[in-house]
């Protein structure tokens, strides 16, 4: 990399920290800190929603899939985008009408404190682990760019992200996410894609030289495609980071329109990243570690200046997800575990301080995990499996079926968690059958136990009368 590339990257980091410092002045209430005062228009909310789910795994993973399996790698990111659109169209109205801040607060309204506590623990663990993976990813990127030791790179990259998140909360993130969305779009759509296609001689040449399997949208296999929708679409629907972004919209219509735009953008972004990976397959067919496809392609094809912008775009994708998931985790812990049980009578100013301190504490924990954990991807697979199988069914059925009972919801979540852990122990973390089985058992328990509880209640009332 040239001096201009380093300068671009450094200026970008300074800009993000400066916005965080400004956020201390602006975010003077808990609502501004956690929801940016629910005042975002369509463009800003669309940018925020897009930035929070298009992280390092979406960008690097899609180009890797494009290299390995071609166009069928499209389904990975698209499944996430459709989850956001699905949530916005079919569930957002009901949840907004309940005036809740978190998933676990919704579970409390539906099923009581026991379910709230276990729901808060699951969703907070999930969002924190997502943040950890992004901190590791930004560390890996900085390590490649500046030739730093990985631990130093993690401390610097994670430090930048967490500083502006702790200082300004959602007020800061609503601005940084729009900036990062814009940088991502420019870097990937207007620089990386055209340069990649030019390097292989254009779209016609790319189509002619690729194996036919790389031009099929089903090459990856039907089972894998279904797995993406089960794991990522359902997981996104009950993702606290996504809910919290939706809640920042000025109106319900703004939120719905933004959700639809995210689905469309996810399709375009997925195609772009997959095509970049396919171009790399033509130019560099012998890359041993396919996780490096994107960075290898960038280093080999981009001129100085452009390289700095594209790496800033990749950094933007990673950092926006890291910051959003950290804030989501701290919001859950402050709102659903600390405030209702330990600080019931605190003022809003005290609650704001509590949330900032919680964010700071979780940032430290995330950094420590990022530096020492060895099986982070396994941890993420477990967290995603538990979130999807344990939380999705109670949330969705609880919103639409009024006779679900608290005991049934609690039992359903416990049974799902036990099923996931037993399944992981037997077949490992990569089987979607575990999640499907846990979801089925969750639904059967929820409906069966609720039916039993309601019948028992009717019998008791009959005897009393």
C-alpha cells in the first residue's frame, strides 16, 4: 500500500472518533443514546439497517463463495436481507404498538419475568459474540494493511469502534452507519466491481471462461440454500441489533420502506461480491486460503488511492456491525437485567450513565474474548442456533396467539436450548437439522403445554364455580 492509502484509512478512523466525541454532547437522554430519538428518515434508516447486517462475513464470505461455487453464493447475504424485509413488512407494526425497546422486554410483556431473563441472556450473548467476530475481522484487516501483530491490530481497530459507540450510542451510530454505508457502496459498486470486471476482460469474457457450475444459482446445493434461510432469515427476524435500528425510524411507513429497500440492496450487494469472487477465480485460480480472496484481489488489481478507499469500505462493513451489535447487547443488559431488578427508581440521566457504563464493560469483555478465544466461529454457530431455535417461535406465536402461557414459553425455550447442545455434541455445529428439530420441538412444547395449562385452568374454574 502507498502513503495515500494509509492517509485515507487514518483520516477515516479520525472522522469516526470525532463523531463519537460529538455524540457525547448530543446524546443527553437514554432515548437518544439507544434509539437516536426515533427520528430517522428513509435514507438514514435504510443506510443504518444495511450497514449493521453487512459485516465482514457478508463481504469477505460472499466473495469467497463466489470464488468457490460461483453465483449460488448469492443466497448467503440475500437470506439476511430478506429477513429484514420480512420483519419490516409482517411484524414491525405489532411490535411498535407494544412500545418495547428489546426482544426480551417483548417476552416479558407476553410471558413474564422468567422468560424475559432467559431471553435477555440468549440475545445478549448472541449480539456480543457477533461483535467479537467483527472485532477480530477488523484486527485481521489492519494486520494485513499495516503489518501489525494481530493482537495490536485488534486493540486499535476494536478500540476505535468501541470508543465512538460508548460515547455517542445510537445517535453516533446513525451518522457513522450512513457514512459507512456510503463508503461501502462507493468502494464495492463503483470501484471494486468495475476494476474486477475490467481485469478479466469484461462480463462476456468472464461468462465464457468460467465453468458452467459457477454460472448456476443452485450449484451450492438446495440443502445449503434452505439452511441459509432457516439460520439467517429467522435469526435476523429476532435480532436485537435489527429491531433497535427499526425503532429509530421516524414513522412506521419510513421503517417499512427502509426494510424493503434493504432486501433489494442485499440482492445487489450479494451479486456484486459474488462476481468479484468469480473474477478472482479466473485471474488467480490457485489461492490456497479462499478467505483471502477479496484482499488478494484488491492488492493485485487496484491502484494507489483506490486501494485505500476499498479497504476503508471493507473496514466500514466490519465496524458498523461491531458497533451495532455491541450497543444491542448493552441495551438488553441495561434495560432487561439491570434496571428492572437492581435500579428500579433511577432517573433518566442515571439510566443513560448506566447504559454507557454497560457498553464500556461489554466492550472490555469483547476485547478480551477477541484476543484469547480460539473457536470463535463455533461460538457464533452455537449462539445463532440457540437464538433461532429458542427465541423465534415464542416471539412470533406470542404476537399472534393470545392463549400461549408463561410456563409453556419457558419450557419451550429450555427444551430448544437442550436440544441444540445435545445435537451439537452428536453431529457438530454445521448441521441445520439441529435447528429445524429444535424449532419443531419448541413449537410443539409451546402449543401443547399452553393447551394443557388452559384446560387445567378451565377445570379449576369449573370446580370453584
